[in-house]
């Protein structure tokens, strides 16, 4: 009997030792995982802080460029991608894009009312990109101040309140083209098709003819077809337009641009920055507005 009791005691003792070993092992694994998480979190925080340094790099580059003149082209230093710069346990990279080389979606409404000429330019851009014309009316209704739907496929509160979940039309300018996700008809494929050609800026802006893609030039210059616009872009690699009249003087017969529609310089730029440290990666994007002097102001900034 005593022998049997000793056997049970030994088994219990071994079980306790085994459980203790498992608990210790689990604790070590948990502590190791926690340590890795802490390290990764620390790397991510550091990466996010360095994104700000990348944005400041963009501001400095644009400030230096403004001191050299008011003409902006794709041959200038700001237009070059920043090659990956080595930092401790990682790298920083970035690039700047001219937002006034794109079609400003907010141009379709001025002072709360539809700008017919700019809305027609957007319709032309949609046609060039093989997108539905009704998207122009939906955009105008989203941005304009009234609650009266455009006749060609617009949408105001009555439409948006019928959705699940319901919401209202913004009736204000877009802050970011990403807001188009809320606008009738602007699904993922439409937004992806538009993305290389549109922007959303806080004031009415002219299109920089030195940086705009052919699709945008063809949209905003009346009577200019896409093939002719592509020829202009190809020629632009060898020619800098130093004034709007230089540009319009090269247009084919019948092509015209309304006053204030075009420019040869830009004030709005987007800084895109990516930082990698260890296993962490952070991305940042900032809309910058450049003035006559000093560093450009940050209109908005997003970091992830």
C-alpha cells in the first residue's frame, strides 16, 4: 500500500514539475513575443517621427526651388524621387508631385455654384478616360451648396439618405480625392482610373502646362484632342514653357484656353514619404502650399 502511495506521489510530483516547466516555457514565449512587440512598436513610433523629417525635406526643396523662379517643370530637382537614404537599421525615401499638373475637382464649383466651363472640362476628362458622363453631375451636387440634383445623373440628400447607412451630401469642397468614395458612382475602379489625373485643392487653381499629363491638357484646352496633347507632352521634354502665351502659341489651329485656366508654375505639391526601420514601416503624405517666400505651409498631413 505504501509502495502504491509512493508511486502516486512520484507521478504527482512529475506532473507538477511538467506543469511548472510548461508554465515557464509559456512565460518565456510570452515575454519574447512581448519584447518583439515592444521593439516593433518602438520602431514604428520612430519611423513615424522620421516621416515628419521627410516632409520637411520636401518643404526645403520646394522653398529653394521658389527662390530660383516661378516656373515649375518636371526637369527640376523637386520632381526627382529621393533615393533611399540609409538611416540606422533602415532607410528613408520620398518624392514630390505637382498637384497643379492635375485637374482640381473643386474647380467645378465656385462660391457654392456650379462653374459650367470647369464642369465641361471634367466631362471631357471623363470621356477621355472612358468613364460615365453622369459622374460629373454627381460630383457637382456633392460639392455645390444647394440641394437640387443636376439633371444628368446628380445626387443630393434624397439619394444619400436612402442608403444604408444614410448620410448627406457634403455641400462643400473636397479635402482629399479619397472622399469620392462617398459620391454616387465613384466606385473603386472609377477612383483608380481617375487617380493619376485629379486632385482636390482648397482654392480654384490653374493647370500647370509644364507638368500636366496629356489627358488633363486635352480636357482643359478647348479644341485640343488627346493625340495633339500627347505630342505637346513629348515636345515638352525639350521645351520649357516660360509663359502661358508661349504654350498657347504652340497649340494647333482651333485650340484655345480661357483666361486663368492655365499656368506655368505651381503653388500646391504633395510630399510622399516612406520610412523603414527594422520590421516597421511608416508612410506619410502631406499637401503643401508654397507662398512667395519661406517654407511651404502644410495644408494637411496623414501618417500611417
